[in-house]
């Protein structure tokens, strides 16, 4: 699938979204993004590129569906869909900062910082959340309508860690070794893995 992406020396973009607008906001020269920058990115993409996102969007009854929207050495950008009843296991992002913005529908997010209480929030269309590396969460769609979200992580393609329960989150979440890989190697990993 890599061959269908607009490949440049510094970034890959999904062909349906390859525009100067996205090229300008994905900042291929930025090596690490803060949670606020990631939140601004997912919010901007969800609000300004809605038509293109809805043309890409698909749903799968077998598992959550996703499509990679963009990849640089500093950030990965994804579109995910959630049918009613679909969700994630409790997980952290292995030391990456992250963000998601709800494009359509609504989702339930249970989240926890180490040694803190488990909190719950309903994330409605347009809601955007940015988070640092020391946070674990579980995202589900317990509602009657499908949902879709735009996600970003920095550094890109750091494996997630799953937990049996959010109660099992350790007192501190150590970062997994982030491999600062060249874009050519990140492309290969991205084609093998999802968000």
C-alpha cells in the first residue's frame, strides 16, 4: 500500500489528502510534537479536511478500521472508525505523546494517569484531546451510531502496551525505546502496523 501514498523525502501523505494545506501543517522538519501541537493538528485536520476524510472513511465489522493519513520522522497521523461495540483494550502509547479529535459520532474514553483515579469522559463530535506520554486509556463506542476519529502520535510508531485493566497501570509509565528511524524505515513499519 505504500506505493499509493504521496512519498516525498520528508513525508508520506494519503493520496486523497495530499494538498498544500496538509503539507504546510504536518511540519516534516519538526522532530517531536507536544500534546498541544498534536491536538491542534488533529483538530485542524478534522475540521479543515472533512470532505477528504469522509471520502476515505470506511467501517469494518471484523475489527476497527484505520487508514494512515500522514507520516514524517516526527509524527504519524491516522483516521480510525468505530462501529457500535468496537473499542480498544486499556493501553498506553509507549512514551509517545498523542491526540485524537472526534470527526463524527461520539466515543467513551476511560483514562488514567499513573497513581491517579480512573476518569471517564464522553468525547463528542469536534472534541479534541492531547495527552503526554504518562497516560493510559481505553476508548470504546458503546453508542448506537458509528464514530470516526483523527489521531496523531509523536514520536511515530512507538508500540503500545496493553493492560488487563486501567487499575493495572503502574505508578509510573516508563517510555519504550523510541526508535528515531529514517522515514524510509518508518514507512515499512507503518505498512505492517496500525495505530
